[in-house]
C-alpha cells in the first residue's frame, strides 16, 4: 500500500500544479475520466490510502469545475459503484471527525 499512497500523493501534486496553470489542463490530464475516477475511487476503502484518494478526487473535481469539464464529476456520480464510493467518503469523514489531531475544533492552536 505504500506505493499506492505515494502514487496518489504524486497524482495530487501533479493535479495541484495543473490547477496553478489551467492552460495545460488538456495537455497534462490525458487519462480518460472513465479510467482515472475508478482508479482513484478503488482506494477509498483502505484506511492506508483513503485520505490521499479523497484529496486526489477533490483536486480533480475542482480542476474539472474550474476548466468547465464536468466529465469527471459525471463519471463520479454515474460510477457503477457510486453508492459505495460516497459511503466510503462518508466513513472517512466520520473517522477523521473522531480523531483528536485531525478534527476541526474551531480554534487555532
């Protein structure tokens, strides 16, 4: 799982760099939405990779929104296991909210 976590981190960093220069979206995001979304979402169920998968998805969906490409969001919602994907995202949110170091308390430390 270490390799998967590293790959998801690298993907997230690459997507964040594209977000800084939107003119390169078409050149740099070359993996089709029907391949990329399932490749990321399958790692949501693992506690070792779910946080990185969520971050990669959030950046990818934000990027698609900014450039006006809703194919990634549509694939997310029309995914054959969309209900399972959203369930896994909610589970991660619950786990994070219970973690004392990761939950938002509303105060700065």
